[in-house]
């Protein structure tokens, strides 16, 4: 009989954690038991895994006794505190936070792109940032066939990237705006929770995701640049592909959009060639039919595990350069599904 796994979900009550429960239920992982972990705030909450009623427990180091697999999404400081404890107790952890992403001995994995990196794990595997995941999903088939020289990306990121509370904030502000009221008093989280100022997102755009650094870039932009290099080239500082990013929060609840400009080494590549390799790549769906106004949209991507790519067109003024538009559900492929998919690969590859 094949091995069955005792699984713990850390951050189970969150926007991502709830989707992890659902993705695990739909996965190919043979599950023996599931433990739902969060803080003392939600200990005692009842949630369902398949038809089982489960009670959320407060997380302590001993919560990981007897656990084989941890799916973690409770924020970076919680991961730093508890995942080494889980590893000590023999668990393998797939972590959806940035806590360990840049550690040398921690693979940063999108399973369709760099599954071999999983072989180098020492107990922790990191899930990349949602904006990075959907971009590398769209660009990896292009890199493999035509080589990539440069990426210039602008993101259009949904409110849910900042958690359930940010979705609630967007809804409240939208209602206030429609009622002719001042939205400022509802702005308590965005652009980023810990920062000094908060601005309304409803009917607005915020060119700040995560903190702004002395370099002039936001930390989200920094993540996109260095995570892309680590995933594609196994070197977070590689100069082999130049990457720059502008990250913007938009008043959309779920699913991030990205405008991606890229240049390839093989300048004979055409837009049709680019479409063909993307259409053939597992997990990518080509939605590119301009005569019929078919292109990716967040409202259609919500709830799907796929990455949708369209508006692929050449830059007619620069050879070997293209534009495209990429949309994916940031809470699924960008978070919960990629985490569970990494765990599926660990099982399939005999690495857990
Ligand atoms: P969320 O809706 O605010 O949920 C946070 C979860 O963490 C809740 O289950 C919360 O439990 C739990 N938690 C908070 N403090 C805890 C503690 N001290 N001990 C145990 N559990 C604790 O946030 P979310 O949107 O699901 O995101 C959660 C984290 O996932 C983020 O902080 C981020 O690190 C990561 N994330 C990554 C991506 C990505 O790009 N890959 C995208 C989104 C989020 P309570 O119910 O008890 O408060
Ligand atoms: O804002 C978004 O759209 C994505 C947010 C991701 C996020 C939010 C809070 C903390 C992260 C992440 O995964 O990079 C983190 C974090 O763990 O640093």
C-alpha cells in the first residue's frame, strides 16, 4: 500500500489557508489526517475537509508531532517561528511566505518550471510570490525555446493579495463612494498594513505593494526581480536575464493582471511562435483571439488553477521584443494551488 500522509495546514483560517484546505481535498496526495492550525484568535473554529468537520487548533511547536507534511501560510514571522520546529520533528514544509525564499538551501519552486529543484530540499520548500508565479508560468516556455534577455513587467494586483481584510476594505470603500461618503476613514490596511499612511483603493490605483525601499523599488518589485532569477536561473542575482518591475494595486477583488514586455535571444521568433509554445505549456491557457475580443480577464480567472495569457504581439520597433497580458487567480496558482502542487510533486518524486 502507498504511504498516506498526516498533513497540517498552518494559517488554515486565512484567505489562502481556506483555499489550501480545498486544494488539498482535490489533490492526488493520499491524506491520512488533516490538522488545521491558526492563532488563539480562531482556535475552536469549525472548518470542513472533504466531509470531515475539523476544529482549528492554536499553533504550538508540539502541534507538529507526528505530522509528515506542513502547508504553511500564516505570514513570514509565523513561518520563521514554527517551521524549523516542524522540520526538527520530521515534517517536510511547503511555505507560502517570503521567510525562506532567498535561503540558499531552500528550493523556490513552480512545479511546471523548475521541479528538479525540489530534490535539493532540506525540509523546507518555498512557494514564490503570486506575481512572480504567473509571470514565470507565461515566460518559461518562451525562455526554453527562444531564450530570454529582458523582462519589463507592470502588475495590476488584486486586493486579496493583502488578505481577506483588504477585500473587506475594498468593499466598504466602494459602498462609501457610491453613497457619496468619504472613503478615507475606511482605509486602514492598504497600501500596506504596517506603513504610516493608508489610502483608499476603491476607484483608485496604488503604486505601492509592500514597503518602499531606499532603492526606489517596493519590496514586491524586489521580490519579482530576484525570485524570477532564482526560479529560472537558480541564481537570485544572475545577470543573464535583466528584470525590472512596477507593482500596482488595483480595485479588483481576486486575480492579478500583468503587462509583460520581453525580449528574446532568437530574433526569428514570431508572435505566432510565442503563442504556440505558451499554448503547449502545462498550466497555461492561451486566450488570444483579437478578432473576437478574447483575452484574459480577472473575473474569468477567479477559481481556476490555470495561468491565462493573451494580447501577444510584437514590438514593431524592436526586433525580438514582444508584449503580452497575463492573468491568474493569485490565491490559487499564486498561492494555495502552487503550494499543494509542490506537495503533490514531492509525493510523486518520492521526496517526502
Ligand atoms: P489572512 O487572510 O490574513 O490569514 C492569515 C492566517 O494566518 C490566518 O489563518 C491567521 O489565523 C494565521 N495566523 C496569523 N498569526 C498567526 C500566529 N501567530 N500563529 C498561527 N497562525 C497565525 O492572510 P492570507 O491572505 O491568507 O495570507 C497569509 C500569508 O500568506 C501572508 O502573510 C503571506 O505571507 C502569504 N501570502 C503569500 C502570497 C504569495 O504571493 N505567494 C499571497 C498571499 C499571501 P487567525 O484566524 O487565528 O488570525
Ligand atoms: O500583495 C500581493 O498581491 C501579494 C502579497 C504577498 C505577500 C503578502 C504579505 C506577506 C507576501 C508574499 O508572499 O510575498 C508576504 C510575505 O510572506 O512576505
